[in-house]
C-alpha cells in the first residue's frame, strides 16, 4: 500500500488518472472509482478533447494524420485514432461518443483509401483500431483474423511486413498483443486468439522484454525511458504493464503469475523510483498535441508513477 502523501499527490489529478489510482493502487470500492470515471467525459481532459471532435466524427480532419499534414516535421498526435486512443485509455464511456461509429464508417485511411473500421496494413494502426472499435461497438471482427494471418514465424508482428520484413519488432508486437487482449476481455472469446497471444508474449519474454537475441544488448535507446503518453512506442514499463493485465485476466480462470524472465526489466523500473516514491518523465515525444496531459521530461510524472507502482505491486505480491 502506498503512503498517504503519495496517494494524495496522485489523487490530486484529472478524473482520467484519479479513477485508476482509486481502483488499482488504493483498492477503493467500485462504486467510488466508477463515479470518478463517470466524470471523464464531462470535465478535464476528456471534456476538452471531446470538444475538439469534428462534426463528421473525426479529429483534425484525418484518420491517422491531420488533414493539413504534408509529412514535414514530426508526427502530429491530434488526428482521430490518437484522440480515440486517449479517450479509451482514460475510461470514457462509449456513450460519450454517440454516433461516432456510424460517422467514421464513411471515413477512409490515408493509406490506399481503405475504410476506417476495416483497418489498414499497419500492425500498430490495426491494433488501435481493434481496441477502439471494441470499445465503441464497431464491427472490427475482421481485424482479429488479420492479426492471426499476419503473425510472423518468430511469434511477433512487424508493421513493416508490407515492405517484406519477416522478423518481428517489439513496438508492433506489444501493440498487437494489447489489441488482442482487449478482444478477449471484451468478447470472452479466449480460444480464438489465446495461442497467438501466447506466442507473442513468448517473443517478448524470450528477449527479457528488452534484449536483442543476437547480442543480448538493449534493442533501442529509449527502451528504459519510462514516458507517458507512449503513443505506439515501446518501453519496458509498457510491456510489463501489459503482462500484468494479461496475468490478471488469466488468473481469474486458471491461476498464473509473473514470468521470471521479466526480473531484470522489473529491477530497471524499480531503480528509477525516486526517494519520495515517484517516477520521473523519461521523455516527451515531439509533434503537435491538442494539449499536454503529463509533465515535461525530468519532472515527477503521475501517469508513470501510477503504472510503475501497480506493476511493482503485482510483481512483489507474487
């Protein structure tokens, strides 16, 4: 259990974060945290982001990129998919986006003019679309089959498969796993994707969440940079938090526990805890946003502290 000073600091936050602190760290009654979560679309971050939605259901006039983006400069984070990701992660109810599913049915992806709810060819985009569609009640069942058909021989996925890549990537694999876990949780259809998820998790665990098999070295320079929001980028905290959620999902039915191959990654996360119990923001991605939801690099981050604390509590309790 976290101390009162730390919990008070975390609770002094937007409802999008506060309800998760109440549920995941403080064990407060469901009636309380659900009441907090119900505030997400009507105040703070949720209300502001919903206020930027266009009449056609989009944000910034585009599916993945703003309509005025021409590829110059860093990736913007203001278009439809990124807005939906945030609202879903914040716990906004689907009812707050009434009519959005039907409106987006006529929207097309920037790539090859493909229909929005049918997905695209990019693994990460399809993972987001699967999760967002499940949340909003869109028909995204075909995307599940797409993931099963595009899993690579090493157990993972790679957004660059369309360019001929046959070796998985950490980024793509984690995002695919998150989408497939959302499918299982929301539909109860465990059998359809269980084997694929197990192979994908093994891809990460065999590499201890951060190593290259060929050299044993970390696979990229930000793998230990714990940052929020991470967008589609990988770090060991995001992977550990996914595996925590997957373990909690399995535990209800069959019992489970953390895989010991996570141990070094967990200790890297633990080593970044400050003396006051907080974690610092690892970096901030470039690119336009509607508004920032977390602190700049090097400052104590409530979002990273929430995620890291619940991961360590899960790990240590086992």
